[in-house]
């Protein structure tokens, strides 16, 4: 799925459109302090439920940051790493459909577009409901993410999804029971807290009662 054949490292260019590092200075309780932080884009995520098949829709993709974390925690060196020892599949994650807010469009419209681009469901913006907002990575980035909920049907499916440009995204469907296991027992699928939160919110507020 991930089709990674080689990985290596380089310095972060100062003009990265995705990540800008800063040292933030402040005086607190009369004492000067500083904090190293990253400015990143805010984002949207969408809990997607296909009511025709009663499945939650997730996306699976290779995340360089996750792969880097796994290899280095294991004591490995990521630069030109041996991909037989550390298969790239280690860096694949199960996530909610999500995307960065980097366009001059409403957050709701960006959420609607991500549902189409990543998962292939073409829904009007009115069907994407706001759920809650939170801050992620509060130690280093503090970016805002707004979570949405959207019910889709097989009739809304217009493409197979998979992302735009060079993105390689696999659309994964889980039954409510499979998703429940993900948050009851934990899982080894590298899910970020936003995804686990979305599943728990769905189970509390939307899942059909048994
Ligand atoms: N980040 C980045 N760095 C690059 O160097 C870099 N180089 C190219 N790109 C391109 O930017 C686009 C980013 O994709 P999305 O808009 O779908 O955003 P996500 O990566 O899905 O991130 C969301 O979802 C996550 C939760 O699941 C959250 O953690 C994030 O906060 C949240 O934004 C893709 O076209 C990717 O090819 C980079 N993107
Ligand atoms: Mg995305």
C-alpha cells in the first residue's frame, strides 16, 4: 500500500510551507523563560459513518513522523535505514479522514472536500456537522483541529477516494464492533488521539443502541 523503497533525512528548509520552528520567549512570575515550538496548519477531521453498510470509514496512510518515531525509539538510525529490518508498514496509521486548513475556504467546505478527496463521498456541505474543537500537540504545536460528523450512503460514493496529487491513502471500513474494540482494547494501528476520540464520540452519541 505504502510503496516506500528508500528513506533518508535532511535539514528543514526555512521556507517549509508545513512546519515553521520558533523559540518563543516570555516572562512568567518575574522570570524569563523560553519554549521551542512549531507553527503548523490548523486542521479538520471527519467522523464518517456509512449508514447503508453500517460501517465507520477511516483512512490508512504512511506517516513519516510515525515511522521516524518507531525507528528511533527502537534505537535505529532513520537515515538510509534498512527497510527489511524496519518495514515501511510500521509507519502506517489508521486515522479519521482529515486535512489541513491551508486554503481560503470555510472550515466546513474544507471538511467536505476532504471527505470527497480522501474517501470518495460527494456530499453537500450542509451534511457535514460540527462536533467539537480541540488543540493537538500542546507541548510543541498547539494547533486547532475541528472535528465533524457526516453520515453517508453508498449513493453518495462518487470515486474510490485515495487522496489528491501524490497522496496514497487507503480507505478502510470498520464495523461498529470493530471500532469499539479499537478503543476498548487499544490497538497497534498507530491511531492518533483525534481518531480514538472520534470513535468514542460516535459510540456515545450516534451508534445504534443495542
Ligand atoms: N504535513 C505535511 N508535511 C509535508 O512536508 C508535506 N509535504 C506535502 N504535504 C502534503 O500536504 C497535504 C496534507 O494532507 P492533508 O491536508 O490531508 O492533511 P493530513 O496530513 O491528513 O493531516 C491532518 O490529519 C491528521 C490527523 O489524522 C492531523 O494530525 C493533522 O494535524 C491534520 O492536518 C498532502 O497533500 C501532503 O502530501 C505535506 N504535509
Ligand atoms: Mg489527510
